[in-house]
C-alpha cells in the first residue's frame, strides 16, 4: 500500500534522519534496527513497506536536505556512506518539500497546507498521507473560545488573531483533508476539543504526544518495578542535557515547561503519587545532536530502610526517534486503511504523554500495541480484540 508521509519540520534533525533511514531501508543499504514494526509481535501484511513510503513535508527553513544530511553525518548521527550513496534519492525528496505557509490569516494558511497535502496525494496517487509533526516544541496556547467548538474555530481562524499554535493548525489542515495526524512532540496538536471533534467527524485516526526515546523510556520500565515490589519512591530527580535544535528550543522557559510536564506524567500515573524532585532540562550547545540524562532515585524498603538508584543515559536523539517516526506512520496508515479512526490510544508505547488514560508501564503498553497490530492484520475495526 503506497503511503505518503508528510513531515512537519522536514529539514530538522529527526525528519532528516527519518528520511535517510527510510531511503536506506528501501534501497537495502541498512537493517531495521530500532524499528518496532519489524518485530514479530507487530509486523504483518497490514503495514505499508518502507518501499511504499513516499516522503514530503513543510519547513520554515530552506537548508537543502542533502546539506542537512551531510552536517548530521559530520556530527556522527548518520553514516556518511549512506548520505553519499543516496544523493539522487535525497534530491527526489527535496523536490517534494514545500515552504511552510506564512501569509494571510490562519484560515488562509490552513487552506495552503491542505492544498499541498492534496496535491501531494493526487500527484502520487496515494490512498493515504500521514502527517507527522517533528517540528520544534511550542509553548502551550492561551485558551480561546474557538478551542471548544468546531464552528467557532472555523470562524475565528478567518480573523486576524493567532487562534491555534502551528502544531494545531497543521492538525486542523490534516484532519479536514482526511489525513491521519501524529504529533511526535509535546506541542498541543489535536489536544483541543474542537480539533478532536473534527477528527472524529472526518473519521481520521490520530496519535501522540511526545516521542519516548530516552530518560522517560527508562522511567516507564523502572517505575512499574518499584510499584510491583511495593517499594516507596521518596524522590526521583533527573537532569537532561541537550544540544542541537531541540535543546535550543527548550531554552525557552515556556517550551521547557511543556516538555517537563510531559516527562513527569509517567511517574505520577504509574506510582500513584508524585515523589519529591523533578526533571530539569538544560541546553548545552557542545552536545550537538546527542543528549545525556542523569537520574537519582531514593526509595525505602522493608522497615523503612533507605536505598538509592542512579542511572545515566547517553543517546543520539535523532537516531532514537527516527525509526519510531517511521513506525508510527506505518501503523497509523494501516489504521486508516482498515477503518480504525479516532485517538489511537494503543500507540501509548511510543509516547511520553499518550492520548487517553493508558498504563504507563512499558510492558503493558507493549501488550496493547501487539493487540492493536493483531487487529490491524486481521482486518481492523471489525476484528475482535486480541
């Protein structure tokens, strides 16, 4: 099943790594390490293959994709041999990238986004185009009456005010064009009642938020351990050091606060309480596209005996995120093709701040993901739960 993947923030590190990865997989130049959809519990005939993926996207910057890939190779994120071998393929994707619309009202910009999505779908004869937001993290928007009601929202978008943040404007354009939407960031996206109602009305599947690639991934494994062993977590403090564009964006206090809220959700909902401490994010330009997290956990056991756990995580954010972007595009496209619509809560495995009210324990999330995959491969919405 040929599937379009439209990346918002298409020239950023995560998007560029996703594009190079998809092209390398299509050409047989690399293996699918890190791709969850290639594991036995998830893979199957409902998923589009990597060769089926047609790539495009929007960005506000104009750096050529090949140059962005070369800079990532120089930083040790991408293998230089792949960038050199895929020059023609990268040039072909470059022709599918468009400048992010910036003129007129938000209604005008939404119409321009929808036009680009429709044109992309029609030119390539695609039954489905999945829109994936991998752009910079945004501050939370100020409440607006249009956020609650679709009709009020449409009217407000035609006015002079900035009613929706960019992630939500893309979500609006996507669902009203019949495109599934995935928010890999902690930005607002479709988390507004009016937009959720529009997605339901258009029978569009959507997923999010905030891809789980590092410290929070470890928390989703360790926190259930403490809960299941009835150990009392007294404090859990983490320091995250980020470079690159994401780190620079998170130097803004409002964007930083949105990210920290997303990261903390797993502890409160897994343990049933929030221990003392929190997560701190700092921008360290020297780290480039890599990140380091250090966590200290203090806990009490039988008879109140005090103990502690420390761990460090050193990772390349783009290399951890990119295969998940491809996974989510494949799963969301399969959901639409098999008649599954609305919030894809069973994709919580991929997110720090998932839709709905799922368990945050990674093992539970994995079971739900496998059950969803089974339903998709068995026919989708009409198939019995696994």
